[in-house]
């Protein structure tokens, strides 16, 4: 029994020392986390203004602080801190040494417990009252861990100690008081260690949840601001429910469905936050099917990805809309000019925006937009794509004009492709005249070559590395066949 008491005392001393050292190390680490958190709080109150006013400098600073806060929660930050802080490094080394010593003492204790449990000759040794006291303390430690989120962070571990305590009680009833004491000491030591581990994991979960909440709220503000930005961009004055719904549909259409994907992903992640707020953190953590720490980290990564997508999307969908408006304006100008000034015959049934494919027609962003824009589900033109214009002249030649949207990074520019089907030998001078008329129709001067191209041979488009040029060549051939 003296050996058991010695081991218990040494283990208790090591545990207390470890607890103190961990608390010291955590205070140093927490000071860094708290400092980053305070800096975030200073900027967070200004974020709504910064987002609304498109203060890119303030937004960039807030995002930088968010990254710093996120980094301070990572293991890498702890290692970096150990490199620059001698006291912190010393504490970590002492913690590691004491953890190794504690593991060794626990092994010795388990070995002593097994020996005592198997030695029936020591039935009379040990005190009944002492054994009862050890069991009482072990049960108290069990109750303390039982109220913690043990199944979430350390599943099925508590059941092991429950069975161990049952064994200790059976040994006590059998009069094996020393063995019962040994089992109780072992269980109490293990339960205390389990409780510390659960607390550490719960703290880590709480920090990741806090980070997710910060990042998600920031993303939601940006998503909402896009609706207000679009309202201003298109000059809309109404702000009722129907107008907001229309704006959402329009943004989703011009973003090719990406905006709705971001909103939906936001809502899915928000469901995690809602579930926590509904139950309260303490109750939520006791649910085994709730989000784990790793799942929260994955949500944080997803929010980062969504923020990046929204940044890219914020300008490109407006560019697509503006370029489409310009294509429509250019189309009207070209039609009016070629009809009125040089008496070409416009073939309306072959003209128009590119016909949407089956997949596009089936997409929600396209269907919703066609419904609110035209009030006719049978419309199959996709105004995000090229605009084709077809004309005839008095000699029987057919003039094809394609106005193509060219996307490069965050910009969309329109390019005009001219092709003339003479049905025989080409007439270079006439081709140059039509080219000049088109440039004049859309008011292009010396830089017209950057925007307007004459293509006498469709094969030039076919061998292009640009997907849209290849598709234009295929459509041109198809349209020619319809003329036969």
C-alpha cells in the first residue's frame, strides 16, 4: 500500500506541475490570440461602412487581421512563438519532460494495480475506510467528466472508467481493500487526465467556432452588399421585396449561377451556427452528431474559398452585363446603318443572340431570368453569349457579323468578326467597304483593328486556340447551311 501511495503522490505532483506549466504556456499563447482578437474588434465595427463604401484599404486590413487571428490559433503559431520566446520554449520542453515522466508513472501504477488485483493473499491488508474514500474520489472525478462533452471529443473513453470503477466496487465488496484502492487511484488519475484532454479539445473547438462566426458574418455582409451594388449599378430606385428578388435573379444570371451557389453555400454553413445558437454551446457539444473541430476548420476553409470567389465574381458579372448591353447597342447601330446607308437586307430570322443549349435552358439561373425579363419561357436566346447579324446585298452575297464577348480575367470586351459569303470569287474592295461601314456604324476610329476583324476563311477561326472563335466557326457553317 505504501508503494501505491507513493505512486499516487508522485502522479498527483506531476499532474499539478503539468497543469501549472500548461496554464503558463497557454497564458503566453492566449495573449497573442487576445491581441489579435482585440485588433479585429477595433476594425469589425467599421466593416459594414468599409464594405458599403468599397473601402478596399479597410477591407484588406480587416482580412489581414482575420488571417493573423486564424494563424494565432494554429499549431504553427505555437511553434513559431517557441522559436522567438525563450521562456515559452523552456515551458514547452518542461511540459514534454513531465508528460514523459507522468506516462512512466502511470505505467508503474497500472502495473501495481494489476499485481494487487491478482494477489488474493492480501485480502486483509489495507483499510476499508481508505478504500472507500479512494472510490468516492474516483466517482466524483467520474461525475465531473460525465458533464463534459466527452462523447464528442473522447468517445467511449468514459465507459472504460465506468467499468473500472465497477471492478473497484466489486473488489471492495470482496474485502480486497488494497486492490480496490489501487483501482480507484488508477481510475481517478485517468479520469483527471481525460478531463484535461476534453477541456483542451473543447477550447480548440470554441476558438474555431469563433473564427468561423467572424469570417461567415463578413462574407454575409459582402453577399448582401452585392445586391445593393447591383441596384446602384443598373440605376434601380425601388427596394421592395419584388425588386430585391429581381436583382438577385439578375446577379445570378450574369454570374452564370455562381452567386446563387455562394449564397447557398453560405446558408449551409449558417445552419451550423444556427444549430449551435439554438441549443447553446454547452448542449450542442454534448451532441455527438454536431460539427467536430475538423468540420469547423473545413467550414472556415470553405468560407475563405467563397470569399475569394465573391471577390472575383464582384466585377466579372457586371462586366458581362455591360458588354451584353454594348453588343445589343452595336447590333442596333449596325442594322440601322447597313439597312439605311447602303441598303442591305437584314435577315431577322437568322439574327439574334446565340441560342442557349439544353443544359443552359435547364439551369435555374437562365429560366428565372427569361421569366422575369421576357415573361416567356419559350425564349431560347442567351444574352450573355455572342450576337449574330445576317444581311444580304443586291448581288446575292451574304454578310455575317458576329459580336463576341471575350473574357480575360476580370474584364469582358466585345470583338466583331465579319465574314462575307460571296458564293464565288471574293471582292476585296467590297469587303474593305463593309468593314469600314461597320466601324463607322459603331463609331470606331483608328483602333478599330483591335475590335473588328474580317475573316475571309472560316478555317482561320477553326484553328484558333480560342474556344469562342472555334464555336463561332461552327455556328457560321451551320448558319450557311440554313441559307441553302
